[in-house]
């Protein structure tokens, strides 16, 4: 057992929140035993244009269809319907700029903006089924763009504004995007990120885009290509242009979100309309139980799935007020989050373990400077949380009174799959455990042969039943969808994580079982880093892997072999790092680059990343029987020692 699973401590939140745990069990059982009734009721969280004929069509697994023939528009559900209620004048977003600027937008204001952009998109020829790539910083135009595209039945693909030009180009090509919505730049740590320039570079490598809409955020000078680039404020006119929401089938795509896997190309995860919207809205209620008047703050970036589901769709469908923050959590000072919580009297904060560990390093002094007493619930997402960070968050931010909702999920799952359910019965919490499955989720922990392991034993987590929020397929690659996720365990959904279930039924998520890294909560493929290195003309071979890191969870370590005609100098290392920054983006830049003369390979020539990693971390390299005979582990060890 790991350090985390041995931590048996149950926290004092128990008394206060526990009494309704029985109702959780009942709700959960209903969801598993009577799924049709359960989901029919859960789906009434949305307004449908046409009711579904059947809750679930399982005739062609794993291509499940939820709410068959149900029709709806998600933008209508997130915006229009609130205008008919008391929420019309309610704030949808309280936006805070990195420079402290504030913008509050009501549901009515959001409605106007979404319609106006939808109108402009239609005028530019975007229609149902087209793909629009969004590459925006954390500004209000980001949710507006997502909703406007959804309103006219097109599909958006939001690319995190920290990605570099090659990564953006790859996504544009794969999605066959007709249009890009971007900004002149974004602010990060007081500096401008040149978003438009990156789009210009990406478009040199692609051929599908006919227009680029550019939001003016920074006002610095950018080049605009005539006939292709248009300023947002020139096409999106003030006033009010109503655009009727396009009626979408429940299983039509809503968005494509690219994520990293074990093979080179990022995977285009496609989420649908009906099932996804039912899932994100219900899971937010079940896990966090927000009240009508609460201020909800999901401090993720909108470019990742957490932002898609829990900054945009779920809170808007529920008609909540969200805080949205533009910039870095340590800018200008490490009390930024706490200052915003005090200023806007935030009630629920949802952030990542990396953010907590980063701020924890600066000490209690910073949270103590602010009144955090409005907080009543805290949440985490994206990576396992270590008990020390959990406790710091619980004691110093939540004043030992706020339960911590540790939400385990993935881009593919659409929303939370394992998380404490404050809304239907909070279990006693154990720091580091995401506790129990959400309704409808039926997990099982398996060994390599697909046999269920005993409680307390580590295995692969898989799911026996589909649920409404699961992704529909992978863009352009239904075969890969089937083989990557459903073949290993005979039709059960599997996506690469280790877990343990303890003898009280709590789930402990133990990290990735595959070649995927979690660096500051960002999901990165080792293979993408290796590919970028190898595509440099100086590099012959490369291996990338993750090293445990106290703050970031993992840091990126790479080993490269430089071609004979070049010199492996420190300048070479800077060049390679710079190139990765430009191509893939700053989050991919390796923390360590070691130059070696050789890398261990199998007889068939495959680099044994696992062996390099084990030797580097001072562990036993495991089975090396397939290692190419001419290279001994000692040789590698010596090479590594030299460069440590
Ligand atoms: C990891 C992020 C432990 C896990 C929403 C998963 C977690 C991957 C947790 C998905 C958690 C996410 N505890 N591990 N609470 N949440 N993970 O697609 O390895 O960016 O497979 O989605 O993050 O990352 P993704």
C-alpha cells in the first residue's frame, strides 16, 4: 500500500455533513439498478426541444447513445432560459483581470454577447457541423465564443493558450477547422503572450482556415492579414441580433478537446450535447451542492476540460455566478487567490493540488492577510493530492470547517466520476481519497489479466457501465477509440490510471499507469516531447519521462543523443528547450535535458524509456531481458551519473 492509502484519518467534517450518507447510498443504488428512471429524472435539469425516445441505446458498443432522439441546444440551456426567470439580472461571471480590472456580466449581458457573436459567425458562413478553433486567454470572450459556436450547431475545439504553433497547427488540421477565434495577446505574469503571432505561424502549416477573428485584449500591434483576419469588434456589432438556437440531436458533437495519450498524436476527444450537459450539471450539484446565491470559483484554465465543464457549461446551466480570473495565481503577489476570495466573497473554491502546493510554499502568512470566512466548500482536481497539501488547504484556507471535494475524472469522462457527494450525502473524508463513485459510475479495479483485485490491492481502474457524460468517440479515429479504451478489459472503459479500493470501499487514485505525465496538473504525453526533440535536426534519439516533484507532481526529464556532426554543448540544451517552447508550448519544456552517448534499446530498436527512468531514479530497472546485448545497464548508469 502506498503512503496515502495508509493514512486512515477521518476528518471532523464527518459530524456536520455525514447524516445524509444513507441518502447517497440510496441514490447511487437507484442509478445502478434503475438507470432509465434515474436518468430520465436527472435529464430534466435541462430544457429539451424534444423529449428522448429512449434513455440509452447500447446496440453498438462502445458507441453508446444517450437520450436517443432527444433534441436541445446547450447554449439555450446555459443562457436563454435564465432570462425567463429571476436570473435575468444575475451575474453569470465576475471577471477579474490580471491587472485587477473587473467586469461583471449578467445572464442578460451574456445572452446579448452570445447572440451577437453567433450572428457574426453565421454571416461569415459558419454553419452546423463546421469546426471553429478557439485560442483565447481567460477573457469573457472565451465562454462567449464557446456558447456562440454551440448556438449555431457548429463544433468548437478550444486549444489552451499555452500551446505552441506546431501543437495548434496539428489540432487545426485534425479538426479541419474553418475558422479561428483568437486575441492579439493575453496577459501572464504581467507579460504579453503573443497569441496572434502563434496563430499566424500555425496557419503557415495548415490550409483549412478561411477567417481569423481577433479579440483586442492587449492593444499591442499585431499583423492582420487582409481577407483573412478580422477584428472581433468590427464583426460583432453592439445592439442585439437574435440568432435562433439550432436544434441539436443529443448525440451531435458539442466540442472536440485534444488530450495526450500514449501514442504520438494527441487524441481529439468528442463530447456530445445531451448526455454531456446532463452529466456536468448533475455532477456539479451532487459533488458541490452550490446554492442559488453562492459564488463559485473554478480556478482552472478554460482551455482544459475542467474549464469547459465547470467554468462554462455546468455553472451556466445551473444559473450560478462564477468568478473567472485571467492570470497567474502568484501575480503580482502569492496572495492573489486569497485576495480575490476576500474581495468577491467567494463561497466555493475549486483548484488543483499543484496550485495548493505552490501557494503553500509561501507560507500561512499570505492566506492570513485575508478574510476567507465566506468559504464553505473547497475542491481539487487534476492529480492526486498528498495528505500534507490536503491538510494545509483544509486548515489554512478552509479554517478546518470546509469539506474538501477531491474530484477524480478525465477529459474523456466529461465530468467527475469519483468524488465526495456533498449534495447527496457526504462521506467522512480521508485526505488523498476521492471517496466514492458518482451515481451511474460502476468502477472495478483489475489486474493485468482483467481479474478483479482484492480490496487494498493496486490495479487498473475500469468502468463496467457507460454514463451520460462519457465521450462519443475520437475525432477521425473511431478504431482508435475502440482499441485504446475498450480492448484491454473486454469492453470495459479503461483510461490509464492505477487505483486501490480500501476495505471501506474508498477509492484512492494513484496516478497514470501509462506513458502520460501529469505536470502541474497538465496532461502531457512523453511521446510528444520525444517527437519534438527528434524532429530537431541535431537529435538522434530521445527519451522523456516524469520524475516525482514536490510541487508540480511530476517534472519532465529528457535524455538525448546528439548526432555525431553536432556538439552536445550547454547551448545545444538551451536551443532544444527553446524549440520545444515554441513548438509545443511552455508547459512542455523539460526541467532537465541530459546529453548521453547512447540510450538503452530493445533488440528491435525501441528505446527503453522505463530502464532509463529506473536507473535515473536509482530504482531497479526491472526486466531487461529484451535489452539490446551491446548496451549494459551499467553503461547507462555511468552515462547518467556523469550528467547528474
Ligand atoms: C489525473 C483532468 C488523482 C488522472 C480533469 C487522470 C487525478 C488524469 C484526479 C486526467 C484526482 C485527475 N486524483 N488523479 N482527483 N483528477 N487525475 O484528462 O491520472 O487532464 O487520468 O482531466 O488526471 O487528466 P485530464
